[in-house]
C-alpha cells in the first residue's frame, strides 16, 4: 500500500496550490511609513562608561526569542529582555537597567560577532584577540576556546542542523571549520580548554595581483562574512578586497565551487573598490543578501548564482565594514544600517521603491537583526552607544499579501499543521520552564507538537550527510577529481531535474 509520504515534496506543494484552503493569514510589515514604531532604546555601558555595540543577535528558539544578546568594543556580552516595557520618558541607562538580564566580560578585546547554538544554552563570541569562545549562558562560564586564526575573527556561523560544526572568517584572510566535539587536551593560560580547527583555507579572498603585497597591507584580504548554507555542505564567504562572493564545498575545500559578483563585466580594479561588509540568508536559504561598499545591497538566488544578483536595493550609505544588513526570515524584507545615522527597510518584492527610513539613532547604525519568532520585530545598534528595538504598529499590521506570497507561505505548511491553524488553536503565555531567562513571560505554543517548521531545500543525499567528522573532512581532501564529480550533490550543484523543478517553483512564486 502506497502511503501519502511517498509523494514528492513538490507534488504535495502542487496539490495544495491546486486544491486550496483557507488559513489564518500571518501578519507582515506594512509599506506605510508610520507602521513602524520604536519599542524602546537601551544604553550599552558598563560601570558608568558607554561603549559602542558591535554585534546583536536574538535567541533562535521560540521560548527565548525575546532575549537579545549584544556584544561591544570593551569585550562584554549583555543579554536584554525585549519584552520589558521600556518608557520613552526614562533615560537609556534606566531602560538598560530594567531590561538587562545579565552581562559578563567575554574577551579582553572587542567582540565582533555572536552566534547562539544548542537551543540557546550556549553562545559563541568572536573577538579581536584572534580567538572564539564557547559560553554556557546559564553559568556564564567559558567551556572552550577556539584558537588558530592569526587575525581578528570577524564573522562566524553554525551548521544548519549540527551546532557542533562552526565556520569562521578572519582578518588574516582565512576561514576555518571547527568541531566542538573535538576536545583537545591543551589548556590556555587561564586553564580554559583549547580547540583547534579541523580545516582551514588561507588567503581565500586574495586577488592574484595581491600575491606580491607587502605584509603590512595584508588587511586588504580580510574575510568579512561567512555563512553555512542550508544544504549543509556549502559555505559562502565574502571579503574586504572586492565584491566577489565565493562558494565552497566542505567535502573538498581545495578550490572554489563557484563565485559571483554584482559587476561581472567590470574590471578587477573596479571590483576592488567595493568590498562586502556582511552576508545574510533567509530561513529556507534560497536567497542570500550582500551589503556592498558601493552603497547597495544585492540579493542573490542560490539556485541561479551564474546570473548574478537579481535585485539590488539602494538608499543607505555603507561607508565602513561595521555597517551590516539582514534579510528577514520569510525573505519579505531587508533591513540595513547606514553611516548617515538611520536604518533602512526595503520590501524585497518592491526594490524600486524608496526604503522606509528609521530615524532615531545619532551615530552610524551598524549591526541589525530580526527576531525569528515575532513578525516585524527588529533590533538596530549604533555608535551612539544604544540598541533600539522596533516593531510594526498593530494598526498597520496588514493581513493581506500578494497572491504569490500567500501561496508560497500556504504551500510551505504541512497538512497536519494546517488543520490546527484552521481550528484557530490559541497560544498561551507561560513561564520559561527551563529557567534559562527567568525575567519574563514567554510566548509558546499550546502544545510542543504545534511547532511549524519550514521546509529546507536539499537533496536526499545531503540529508544523509547532516553530521560529519574530522575523518570525513580528511577523506574529502584525498578525493580525486573524478571522485569529486561523483560526490553527492549540493544546492549549488543539484541534479538537473531537481534544479529545474526548484527553479520553476520559485520563479512562479516570485
């Protein structure tokens, strides 16, 4: 007897599209300028001294997603509860005291990036001291130091399904892979466990003309951003030297799988004028955004990299590599910092329209982030020593969307979850059961089985490769070119039949 599970993923999507059903429509950001309001602002300071924030990150689980981590130039990590009611009449310092959950000294140097892992029980910090640290959030205790880079660690990202696998990019021009399960016996000077990289690619973004560059100018090869793609085997990297994005297969890191640029016809000299300050991807990993120093944000389709960016967004000023951007989890919006003291918000399907300008900061707006479980909630940080939280006003939280976007969201919901949505099962407020962040109430589903998971685009072969070890990497290095060609496909190089089906689906939905 053939079960319903035997149907392909795309067959089920097509069936839902043709059959149709009514579901409760989710809210989305309105294009009305006054639809965005500032929830509140907190000062970033320690012992009465203000310091500029460098990275911000919301927790990744639904029960903790209101917790925002902030790292700063003095090496602190601070956790703020964004559910706390912040008064506009209170000072930023008073709001910070009210919303702060805890803080601690993570490094004796600037912390450039943060990464939540393992159900928000641990957090990774990347620092100018050339190391990364793994922290137990509950105990605020360092449980591992990742050493091996010879420059400031500027960016890092965890594996989509295995939080023990980390990729990092450094100012020394290299990116490295780390496995937190590889506990080496060596201890650092303060008796912390040191973990070495399992693989490293040096001079990943060094142009051929720069091979004769003097050591004093080596900063031009800095890697500014790395991403672990949702196919679970591919890595995207970008650097300060030019606007080229490179894509790597972790099963064979000897050469680039492919690369792309917003100006493929431009000369190498022109490309070198504009580096990339940050990369981001949506929840499904189909789209990738890149903030370029030509004051534009480019959007790429992972399945059509050979065509270059299919959309670009302008209006902000990106005059330093501290200015970041982020695409929303549902790929509907992009938010970016700017050197002019504002944050900018675009609708992805309306790139030609002027962006919504968020004006409250008094200094360069740098890091930005989206709350993954509260639609329309954002955070921005600035050199004015504050972090500000934004959200859509309920009166402008429209429930109507374009037919294509409604179809795309509806088709992504499993049939079992659709029945629960149709029955309008309520959510409830409960206390955090684990006591990890005991400062406020948390919005959770009435049943753990109610969680809706969006589908990821990957081949059956890549699903079998979810976990890999050091031996797998070593084996990949030994593969011959012929064996590499026969290796399992990734989203960067899927079988032609699957690639056509995926491409047709997303083109129809755009």
